[in-house]
């Protein structure tokens, strides 16, 4: 479902991505883990066709980002922590507006909104103007907007950032629920516990380099770490990590 | 996933364009401040500027003629001059057209004027002639010459009265010599106004109309353009729009359509404002049929438009709205926030206001075809010509073409900006 081939991205002298190659499969939640500035958002924006890679290519949901960017955009739903909503429109109006952009009829849109209302517990949020939303309410509608067309590939980039415990739980439950054959969720975060809870496999990105890809047990085994956080540090700053034994003592 | 559309690659899909525009228009419609600027302001400000201000000024200046001012006098004046100064000028029905002044004896005329005891003061430099053949004399006239009120009041009245007094004495003197008053003016100039009837009527309104229309087009476009570009970036809604299967050209065109619609709505309400002014003016004239000429003069003229004139105005206004909208979108998308965008558009305001103000001196301009083809400026000139009734179809067509060419250029630049990562993700 996701095939990334040797993608690089440079901003003048700065190299944000250095030849990233990875594959993610149907039916999995794929974690993208890395500190701020690792290149996660750049990679995800390339996958969403918002940015052009300097070199390399990717196929997302069966569509090549260079040759069929519109096909890619129809196949993905994207949520990032910085996305907002038009303050003077209600959640329902936003969702209907986006449904139309994806070619849905009013009846299809309303049926899908009702479905998302159940799954994301939108409730009265739908008919309140977005300017009055709390952070959690806003993020739920942003997620609903991203999946209004029921995309096979869902890209979540720091989507839980700033959410309270209840909204975060709703989001993680939603990610769990989207795991199904024919679907892929790419979950990017720097919060290890979220990755441990929802991701089947994880890729660790640091300074534009892909350091490791595998299931969480694989990553732990390869690094000899007891937790994902320690494995992460062992990969990104091996010289700064004390041995597990000394830590235990 | 719903069934996919299969559009031609790269073309504009009207449905998508309309969806983008509708979303921006709905956002604008729910903003009270924008609605006020777009609808209420033209309806209130245009009648105020075109009716209220000239009437107020006319009343203030005209009121000076009807009021009796205090005129300081040092020494004595010939009886004829004293009488002429203090007597009211009236119409046969008794209406005072120019009131006389109250003479107040003063010893220091300069001080009396400066401290406001009197509005003006006169001081004969010696005995003044009381009859024809009495010789000549000097009359010092003190007033604050930088003060418009003083100049249009006592100062003006003294000048008029002394002119009349001089003419009266000179005519009497000529009469004793067996000569007529015509001797003083062997050649008379008789001006004949070659302006068309509409040019004669339009007066100062001609200059006001393009200026106000441009201002309201700008005001109408501003909020929508900045909210749809910099505002979207700031809120984080632009990225979600760009990740939908909508083409950048459709995004730019949709935003242009929404912005031009609000700009044109504002322009339409400015036209309604002018019509409202005209209705009020007509109602006043119907109620006061004797004062039509005076009222028209106080108003700075009156406007009559033919059907072709109305169409020309609409064409120029529509293309100007597109031009200004595309420029605002181009500037707005470059800004990181609404506030930053407001800073960027300040010079655009000047770009509209300064040429519009310069239209007062349009008679001195060499209005070449190139000037008419200049975006924005050509439109202003075309509106001015239309209002004056001297519009030429070729000039109007050039102005419209110039605006459309400018719109195309700015739209292409805006489209390029929407495709540039460093602009879209600039923060």
C-alpha cells in the first residue's frame, strides 16, 4: 500500500531526507518515530503530494506521487497537529464541503457524517461553529474531515499533539478501529507510548536517515533494549546511552 | 471510497472552483465586520459624502452670507459706504441673499481681529471719497486671510461692497462727463461653455465616483482575500484543502471568484449608495423647485447615465474587482498571518487612493491609449469619462482589457506561489 523508494529532500544546503526507502502493507498501522526535525513531516507531506521530493519516488495506495498526484490525494486522508478549521463554519458544514470535493453526494456525505459521529463521538460539535471548539473537539472534526471520503491510507502526523486524555483516547481507539485489510494507517509521532500501543511496525527516522524498520519486538531485539524509548536512544545517540545493566544497577 | 471523477488533467472543473469559492464566501458572509464594510459602509458613506458633505459645506459657506458679522471700524466712513456695508441685500420677496455687517468702533484694528472681537476691521488711510470727483483714498482691510470663514464672511463682504461703491462713484463721475458706464469696459468677454450637458452637470461628482467605487471594491475584496489566503495558512486550513483532490489552479480561481464577488458586491452597494443619493436629491428638488440650480451647484453637480454608460461602469467595475482581488490574493498568500498580510496590503491601498485623488486634475493629463490600457488607472479614467458623458468605447475597451491582462498576470503569479513549498509552508 505504501512503497517509498530512495526519497531525498533538500532545502538549499539542508538535507531533510537522505534516501529513505520503506514499505508498509495493507492492514497495518505503521509507526514513524523520530525527534523533531527528523524529517517525518517532510516525508509525510511528500506522500500527501504537498511537497515534491528532490529525488526518489513513492507509490501511495496504488498511485504514483509523480504521475498521479490527484489519485494519491483521493486515496489518502491527512491529519497533522497544526491543522485547523474555518472558525465561522460548523463541523457539519466543513465535512459536507470536503465531501463535495471528493465527489460525494449530499446523501453519501450525511451518511458518512453520521457514521463518523458514532465513531468519533462528535455529538453537538457538528452543529457548533469551529471557533467555539476546544482543542479536542477541533481535532476530532479535523480527523473526521480527513477520513470523510473513507480513504484506504490514513496519515496521522503528531495528531495527538495537544489533546487531553479523553480526546487522545478517542483518537487511539479510532486508529485501532481503522486496522483492517485494504487499509493502512501511517502514525507519526515522537511519543513512544502511542507507538507501542497502536503500531504493528515502526520506522525510526533521525536527521533524514532511516535507522531501523520492523515490529517493536524486532527493534528491541536488534538494539538489545528493554523498551522502545531506550531502543530509540540506542539508535539515534548510541554514544550517549548507558548500558542496560548499569542502568539496572 | 466514493466513485472517483475522471477529469481532464490540468483543466479547471467549475464544480470544484465553485466549492472553493462557496466555502470562502460563506466564511465572509458570517463575518459582521466584513459585511459592514461591504454593504453598510457604501450605503451610509456614499450619501454622506455626496450629499451630506457638499450640503454641509454649502450651508456653512452660504450661512456666512446670511449671517451679520462684526466689522471693526477705525475713524469715520463716508455715509454712502457705511450704508452699503450695513444694509442687507434682499430678493423682492424679502429673502436675505447677503446680510450687511455690524460696524463696531475699534482703536486697534489688528488687535481686535487677532483677539476675535471682530471678524475683520477697516481703517481709512485718510479721507475717503464720498462723491464722484472727490479723489481717491486707501482703506486698510484687516482679517485673518488664512481663515476661510473670515475670508468668506466680513472680508468678502467688504470687498464686494467697496467694489460696488467704486463702480457707483466711477459711473457717476463718467455721467458728469457725458460718458456711459460702458466706457470702463470697452471689450467684454462672454464665456460660452462648450462642455456637453452631462459634463456641465457632473461637476465634482465626476471625481468622487471613481474614487469611491475603487475604495469600496478594495474594501470589499480585502477581508475575503486575506482570510482566504494568509488567514487559511494561519489557521492551518490551507494544508487540508491542498491535500484534497483539488488542483492548485482551482484553488486560486475559487478564491479569486469569492474575493471578486465580495468586491463586486461592495461596488454594487456603492452604486446603490449613489442611486440613494440621487433619489434623495430628486426628492429635495421636487420639494424645492426654485432651488434646483443652487442645490445642484452646492452638490457639485448631478449625474445622469445612459444605458451604455451603466454597462461601461459595470464592465470596468467587474474587471477592476478581478484585478484588485488577484493582486490581494497574490500578496495574501505570501504572508504568514492575517496581520502580516495587512501590513503588505497597506501600499495597495495607496496604489488605489493616490491615482483616484489625482483624478481631480485629470483635465491636465495627456490621456493616451497607453494610459487607458494601464491596469487600474485606465479603469479610473474610463469611469470618470463615463460619469462626465465623454466616454469613448475604444477607451473603455482598453481599460477593461488592461484590467483583464493585469488579472491574468497576477493570477498566474498567485498560482505559481500556491505551487511553491517555501510560500505555502512559510513560517
